[in-house]
């Protein structure tokens, strides 16, 4: 089970103000509470109303997918619907956001939710890879859809440590350096200026110890 809470509307609005054509993607998977097509439609209406006082008119395309964290399912459902989208809003947990960022590397993918808790799913046919730690303050909007807390063994929030060799992590040489991945993702999107921003230390009080469903 995955427990999430919605980000403040003003924060989400700030993500998309530079864009006009937005693909809003719900997830019918394991989020609690669910965030599917109805919730995606409601979000689009709220953002539309919030944008008008600022003179902003959005063109939202609303859709949903069974499980955003399923690469094949998400790609097969969403790629035909991308159209002229300039950005993507994901109502999934952090795993879904990162999956969409991988599927659409040329588009900024923004999280609508903060992820607080993730259960484990046993599988007999492979190794599960952790890509979200449920920090409660999702950074994927400014890190190119790649979580530095989950993907960097050191959990660095403000750039690479300098120890990578051939773009591989010095602690886990079989792993790609998370900050190289973040740099390349932001470079593709023309957003390298985001690397100049400072991210304060993680606030552990935001994790899901006392979440009310």
C-alpha cells in the first residue's frame, strides 16, 4: 500500500505556470486514497480556476492509467495521448512520477502528491529497485524526475559528491551516479539552472509516521 497526500494547489500551479498544454495523468493503482480519472479531472478544474486571476489559460488533457509505475502499461496508454503536451502532471506516488519521467525524457514531469509510506511487493522473478523513500516533500519537480534520496547511496540533495568514475557511483560501481542522471535529465529539458537552487536537509517529521487515511 502507498499513502500519499496532495501538494498545496499553489505549489502545483507554480510548476505549470510556464506552460499551456498540460497532460494530467491519474493512477488507478495502489495509492490510498485513490487518485484516478475523477481526481485528475477535479485537479484540472481547480488549476484552471487558480490560473485565471493570473491571466493564465491552460489546455488540460485529462487521462489515467492502471499503474503508472508499470513501464509498459504507462507507455502503451500514454504515449498516444501526449499530443502537443509541454509538461505532465502526475497524480501517482513518487514511483509513478519517475516512471513517466523515464518514458517522456523530453518533458518535465511534475508531482501532484507527496509520498509518505510505501509497502513492499514480493516477486519471485526479479529484484525490486527502490526509487522513492517517501520523504513527504517530493523533489522530483526540480531533479528531473529522479529521486536523489532513493537513487544516491549518500542521499545527497545538492549535487554530486565528486567521487563518481565513468558516471558510476563510487560506493556502488554497478550503479549509475544519481546526480549524473539528474544532470542529464535537466539538460535535456533545458533546465540546468535548477541545479543552482539550494535544498535544505531532509525534514524527517514529514515522513508518514502519523498519516490519517
